[in-house]
C-alpha cells in the first residue's frame, strides 16, 4: 500500500519535471537568439557611431547610405514580424485560400481522430490528441516544408539569374529589360517572383520597392542582398554590373558552404533521426505484436501520465537535437 502511495506521489512530480524540461527546451533558443540579436545591435551601433564621425568623404557617405538602407530594411522586417496565414500560403506557392486551408485542416483532424478511435481503439483522450495533431500540427508542418522547398529552389536559381542581369547590363540593356528576360526564361519559382516585380513596375512601382515586396514573399537573405545592392545603386550610383557580379560570386560561395555544412552534419542528422524515431517505432511494433501488453498505457490514469511525460521529454530531446545540428552561417 505504501508503494502505491509513493508511486502516486512520484507521477505528478515526474510530470512536472517533464513539463519544466520541455519549457526550457522550447524557450532556450529564443533567449539565445535574443542575446545574439542584442550583441549584433551593439556591434552595429558602435559601427554606425564610428562612421558618423567621418564627414565629407565620399566613401563615408556611401557607407552611411548602406547603413541607412540596412537599418530601414531591418526596421521594416521587425515591423512585419507577424506573418498571416495568407502570406504563408503565398510563400509556399499554393493557390489555396486560408478558408480552404482551415477546412482541409479540420477534415484531416477528423480523419486522424477516426483512425484513433475505430482502428487503433484509443479512448477519447487519445482521439483528442490525434485530432490536434492532424488538425493543427500536420497541415502546418506540410506548409512549412512547402515553403522551405520553394525557397531552396529559388536560391539555387538566383545566382544564374543575376549572371543574366550582369550580361544584359554589360551589353547595354536597362535593368527592367533584364528582369523581364528573367521572368520569361527562368524556371519557377524564380520566374513567378520576378514576373510579379515586372508587373508592379508597369503599375508605377519602382524596382527597389518591387524587390522589397518580393522580400516579404521570399524572406531569405539572398533576396535581401539583391534588394540592398540595387537600392544602394539607385540612390548613390556606381557600377551595377560589377556589384551584381560580386553578389553572384557571394551567393555561389554561400551555396558551396551550405553544401559543405550539410555533408559534415549528415551523420549527426541521421543519428538524431534514429534516436527520435526509436521510441514511437518500438511502441508501434509492441502494439502490433501484443496490444494487450501496451494498452494499460492508454486505458489507465497512471499510463496517461507516463505517456504524457514520455512525449514531453521526447519533444524536448528532439528540440535540443534540432538546435544542435542546425547551423547558422
């Protein structure tokens, strides 16, 4: 009897520890990013104060123009941090409206709940968890994958498109004609994004503003680099073909670095995938081989606490491994 009371006291304690570990694993990356952003702001502030002390020099004025442009883009990005579902669907290249996305999410949640109840024989609590995973987790995970895949395709094609612009400018074509060539000849999604810029230019929007709007639809650093280069050239002048050629070389170097990082971290990612898939895989095999042995986890209160604690610690471990194998460069 004493052992039962001790076990019943330990279950809430373990659940609390699991919840605290999950909160720490979720919140730590944001705190780390906040400290990093504060360090970057202090460095940029010191650099801007040093640049403001030099006046009358052409080089200092160009640097000030670059700093002002970067600050303006950074302020605009911070002001637009709230990303709506419609913008995320636009970034993914999907023609689906937010209403259709919500309907599809609700249908997928109902499908997951039906599978949990009628096929796997789970209780109502398990069906609710399955409905949440199917209605909220799975659609957004698929949407994020679509956005990431589209951005990767865009980055892989951007350096070649910039080379087209460089050759066109050297041959005497204006910048808007070079962008039209990209919108006609390049593959998707590059052609669609630049086609949007060209159409906005026909309506009276400048090229720099059109590229800044493209940054909202394609929020990646490579597009910001292109926007900064063209915006600064239009404000302060300079050799645009040379600047874009240097940008093309930088983008290719970044791609080579990304491939090198991917190759060096492939073993760690494979190990993380094996460790993350091992507990649910073993649980599924045990359920298929002897369901009576594992069903107390889903039918008793203590089993529910153990499943919740295990899932919480599993999520914390996955987030920590993801933080360890994702490199920012």
